[in-house]
């Protein structure tokens, strides 16, 4: 997402160019900051909120974990290219690091993170392994590049995304009952499908047809959120549409890349919602 489209009533996750997300070890009162796979290290993911400052200008990116504010610190003097750690407590004597995005040229969505302390400018950097620790070093061509992706979204904004995807869908065809929702990755959406066991089921006229497949998937997603102690329900829904004389039902979810996608619960196939060949007449989130 581009920086000028961020909203203060949503939360985001910070990905780098290798598809890794900003994390910190959270077993104690503090932990080392690192970049890792979203699904593998989900319990360590740090969430980003936007602080607006007058006329909608971006002021800062704030970090939180487990619904509590956290902060990033440098483990030593800035001049020594220190490692970064995060904590929900104050650490006097350690430089506190603010997330300051610096636009990356012509790419409106990609940016680097830089800080200036005691007159010295440093950039966030990490190696290119599957996961790697974060540290500060002098800005250069190897600066880690980041993008922000939606994680929690208000019900109204999810409603607006659906209307943007299908402008002709009637307002009374949409049913969303919660104030906020949590996006999930395509990998997570597919894992939920595998947990349903629907791949072993066969379509049966009336008794177990397409809408039944979709309802089972929706129920499994709710159970997954429950067992994972999710703060908000997943942005996963049930959608029915028509194409000529045919009617069909599938599942809908909001991916971390900000796109609405459909999942065919009979096969597990995922595609962009805008490419679904049916015209929706009912959407339940």
C-alpha cells in the first residue's frame, strides 16, 4: 500500500522485498527484532499503526504486540551498527528507534526505514536468509526495502472494498456484523481448507452442494480464529452469485496484499475476486 492511502483506524504488517514480515521474540519482556515468514512466526509478528498529524499527513508508524504498544531500541551506540530489539517497557540508556519511512523513488508503495540519532543517519538492514536479525547501518544500496499490508480492517472499509470490486452488488445483499476484521494470507486460507477435509467430499445435489461447501469453510475459519485467540474475526465470508442461468457459492477472504480473493471450497483454488465469473447477489462476512 502507498503511504498516502494508510488509515489511522486500521493496522498493518511490514513486509520486506523477500516476503518476510517484521517480528520480535515475545516470550519475555523484550526480544530481538527480526524478519521472518508470516505464517511460521505468526506469534511474533509486530503490528503497525499510523499516527496522523494535521491535515492527514503521516507522522509516524507505531509498533504494537498483543494489543500493547511496543518500541524498538538499538542495542548499543548508533555508530557501531547495532542490532535492534523490541519491548513494551522503557529502556533508558538505549537509543529508541522510530519507524521513519523514506520513499523509494518512483515506487509509491516501497520504502526504506531510516533514523537519525546524534546527527548520524542509519537505515534498517537484514540479511537475505529465510529469516534474519535486524540491525542499523549506514544507508546505501543494500538497505532493506519495505511495504505495508493491511492486517486489521474496519467493517466499513471491508464493505467498501467489496463494493469497489463489484459496483453493481446491492447494498442490502451485504451482511457484515463486526466492527473490525483480520486479513489472512493465501497460505493460511489454503491451510484452513485442508483442515476442513472438504477435499475428500463430493458434491451432492441439494443435500451437500456448493453453498454447503462454502458454509463448512466459513465455519472452519471461525474455529481457526477461536483456537488461535484472534483479536478480531477473520475477513472470511460466503458469497453467492449468478452467471446466466447458473448459480454458485464460494468463499471470499481479504489477503494480506490488500486484495479480495475467492476460494473454491470444492477444490481449494484461490483467485482474485475481481476475476470470479459470477455476479454476486449475496455476501456474508
